[in-house]
C-alpha cells in the first residue's frame, strides 16, 4: 500500500485532529508509519535515516523534524547556515544565525534560551 493510500484510510476525526493541530496521538502504529512515510516522501527525505521522531510536546504527540532532516534539506536545496554572533547575558544565551540559499535569498534569525543552572 502506498503512503498516500494509507493516509487516505485514516478516519476523518483522526485526520482532522492531525491536520488542524498536528496531534498524532489518535493514530494507530500503522497510521503513524504511513504518515511518517508520507511526510518523508513529500519532503524528499530518506526515512531510513530517521529524519523525524514522534515526540510529546505541549500535551500533543507531534512529528518533529530532527537535525538529520534539516541537514538533508539544506544539502538538497543548497542552503548554508552560519552563526553571526552568540553571547550569554543574565543567564540568557542568544545566538544569531544567517541562512542563505543558492539563489541569493537569505534570512537572519535570533534564538534565545535560558541557561540558568546549566553546567558544562
């Protein structure tokens, strides 16, 4: 059975929960596998490299893209990411990155996270 046909067999209520808020908790194991494969197919990712993982996030089971997914997509689409700056002030780590596509488009993004109490 193809991934698309397997997705088509998911019940309407379950599919609605999946597409409206990303909640995969109501999917059976075979439906999760079909959804996983369909997402890999749609993105052009090799499912054998485990680019996604089902995780519990804010009370929902969601399909989360791992570093492997990011690396495969960046390689395929010619995206280069560079760290522009990083510093820690008042237990907040701030990192600024730039992503540049081969066609010249770019975006700068800033991420912050508390590092209070962390060591190493």
